[in-house]
């Protein structure tokens, strides 16, 4: 269960941004929809523990994340939140396998080679585990980004504008992969976008003005 309650954030010298309360049940798939400048990125940062709101509370699996120390919040995020960015953020000097092992290490989890193999196979890129990011296609890199996000079986999976730079075919493919992986890993999925093509794939939407 994930909830945000009475969340308001104010940047220096700017009007406060208020967000309506949001209750998300385990395993649900949500679309966070809003135009550029509507506060979408701010809300994502609040949800993922990156930005402490001026007021309000964020609870993930009965943990009030902003009551954690910085160190514990980093560890909690590594274990419970998977983030897929618009562009892959991989360490170029490491293989794909090593990038996924590093994600386990950051979360203070033991290296689990079987889990890495399982996730790569589910995304049809197990044959690329010894490859480096510069040897992969854009589509393969997107799959690796999803693999890294789900490797620690997070409770919450967030994709930030995953389709905005893609053509219709690839946008559909990425959406299908995200939904499939959230189901396989029993993770709640939130896709944040202003891409109207995505809207028909979701039945539940959180709209920003």
C-alpha cells in the first residue's frame, strides 16, 4: 500500500504546489498524467524519496519514508523502489550483468546470480549479460533499464516519460514490457507521462492540472 497525504511542496520564491491525496493498492497500475510544468517531476521525486516535501507524508508499505535517516532512506529506496528513466543510466565500464549486480549491492543485498539471470531471461536479453552498454541497441538498453529497476523486487516501479522519444511501435513494446514486469514482480506500477498515446493502456489515472 502506498499513500501520499496532504503533500505540498514549495521551491524558493515560487508558489506552493499542492497534490491531492493518493492511495495506491499493491499491484495496481497507474498513469500519472500532466503537462510539462504541472508538478509531475516534483511528485515523482517526492514519491521516490528524492525530495522531501514542505509538508505532508508519504507511506510505502507502512513506512513513513521521510521519517527515515538519509542512510536508511537510501537503503529503503534501493530495496523498495525501481525507477526507469527516459534515458538509461548505466555504468559504461561495467557489463550488463555487473550493472545489475551493483544494483543489488547498493541495496545492501547479497549478489544473486540466479535472480539476475531470471530477470534477463524474462526480458529476452540473457544473451547480452556479458555485453557493455555501448554494444547494445536502444531497444536493448531500455530492457536493461527495466531489468535494473525490477532486480530487487521493488514494491513500487516508476517509469518517468518512458515513451516520449519513441515511435508508436516501440512505445507500445515498452509499455507492454513494463506491465508484464510489474505483474511478474508483483510491483505497483506508476508511469508518468504527458504522452497521450499511453492513456488508453491504463484504467486508473492520477491527473495533475
